[in-house]
C-alpha cells in the first residue's frame, strides 16, 4: 500500500516536470553585433562656435565603394567602410548652409591612407569660415627674440667676464669655468627648492659659495701649478680634466634629470608684443647691476686698477709693488662668484641640469674671443652680440642650429678683425 502511494506521488511529480519542460520554450539567444570590428571615417563640421547641419560628405574607396553622409544637428557625420584601405573624403560645398564657406576652397577633398588605420576610427575635418586663430607677425617675433637674446647675452656676460679676467691675469683658458656655472645653479636649486629658502637668499648663498669655490680652486690647484712653472698648455689640459671630473661628480649627486626652479618667478608679464616671465626680468636686472658693479670695481677701486695692471703686464705690475698672487686670488674669487650668479640666472631662464654649464661653455669662449681676449668690456660686448645672434637667428634657421650659427659669426668676425671687437692689435716678432 505504502509502495503504491509513493509510486503514484513520484509519477505525478515526474509528469508535471515533463509537462512544464514541454510547455516552456527553449531560450532564444540574444542577437549581438561585433562593433569592435566596425571601421568608420567621420568628423564634426563647425563654423566657429556654430555646428553645421545638413552638409554632405562623400567617402569613396577601391572596388567602387561610395557612401554619402550628412551632418546631423550636432555637426557630426560618419561613414562605415568595409576594410582598412585608402579612401577619398570630399565635402560638397553646395550643401553648406547660406553664409558658410570653406576657409580654403581648394581644400574640399582629404585622403585617408591605408597606413593610418592604427585604430578603427579616423577623423577628417574641413575648416569652415574665417580663420580666427591669432598669428604673430614677424615684427612681434623679432621683438620677442630680441628680449630673449638680450637676457641670454647678459647671462653669458656674467660668466664670460670671469673667463677673461682669469685669462688676462694668468694666461689660462679655464675649460672648467662651465662647471663653476653649474655649481651656482645646483647650490641655488638645493637651497631654494629642496630647503625652501627664499630665492634671493639662495642667490646670495650661491654667490658666496661660488667665490669660495674659486678661492679653493686657486689655493689647491692653480697656485701650486704656477709655482712649479707648469706651462699654459699643460694647465689648460688640467682644466679640461677638472671639468670632466666636476661634471660627472654633479651627475653622481643630482642624477641626470632636469631640475625645475619652481620659486614663484614663472608668472608671465605682457609688455606690448613681448611676453616675458618675472624670472627673466629679475635675471636681467640683477645681471645689469652685477655687471655695473664689476665695471666700477675695475675702474674706481685700487684692487680693480691693480687687476687691470696685472692683466696688462704682470712683470711690470710686480716690479711696481703689486702683489700679483693676491690679485690673482681675488680674480679667482670674483670669477667664481660671477659664474655662480650666472648659473642661478641661467637656472631661472631655463632649468638646472648636471651639464648646463658645459652646454654654454663654447658660447662663453666665443663671447670672450669675439670681444677681445683679456678685455672685460670686450667680453660684455661679445656676450651681447652672441646672445642676440643666438636668439634672433631662430627667425630664419631652425632652433637646433642657433648655437652653431653663433660660432660661425665668431669665425667671420675673427677673419675680418683677428683681435676681436675691443681687442688691441699686438706686434708679432
């Protein structure tokens, strides 16, 4: 009895399950579209800030493919193409709304090459209406480059005067002078950016430490070499070795990345057509003040006059009672301080890097040679000429060639006037 009841219940359950299975239809798979492989060419038509509706754009390709798209109320148009191939896209000027024209009537056709299909969608645009972009004329560009050239020339002059003073008093062409420039920039970056010291205080610290750096160089290296009677060629080779050693020491401690001088002097000031940063203005003002101070030092002080005497004739200056070694030591301190200050200004003008001094070293030597070896005023004039020519030359030649162009000018000037602009003719033999 019990077995019969269980069999009856099991039959009812199985029967109802079978009926429900028969009554329920099999699920229909949802249709899908493979949009990832759809290739389109499209764009947006605008006349200034207004969208252009109703314009017809034709896309034609190989195998007789041709499709016309009409821009919608958002200015968009799009055509689905069958393969990644070359296509010609043409807008019909007759379908443009009244008052809307192609900016260049000859540019009603654009092409799509097969190599452009890096993605599944390519955009083509057709400029419409008047060109509202602001363009800079040649005169405005000239004034902008003129201001940049004057600033750059003053920076070069700060460092170049140190080179010419060292050469005038010792006869040494110091190829490590670029690393003295880098030293000042690194000190300013450490104190102003890493330690948060005010940039003007950082300038004073760099100025003082630059002078100390020049003093230590002469005390430990150049004075002993002078006493041992080392020739100028050997001394010049020593300066090249010192430059390489210092350069890679900087690289070891600050790495090869470019350091940004974020010290709050990057705001732009517009003076007519010239746009210049506050950092550049500060740099120019400080450079002019420092150069005037050097000029007064050389012409109005006893030490300055003694420096000029040693530069003109060291033997006669020594016979006149001038302590030549003391004057040379002062010149090294002054050169180190000016180079460090130039490094700070160059860091504000550009950025700080481990080889920034080496990058402008040849320009400094070009300025000194152009103005006249041993002449501080000649170094100033030569630096201004080099700075202006470097920046103004970019109006005609690519910017990558501007330094080379400055060296070409140096060669030309020396062919015409070998002693430089303010140099003196010397009798040979």
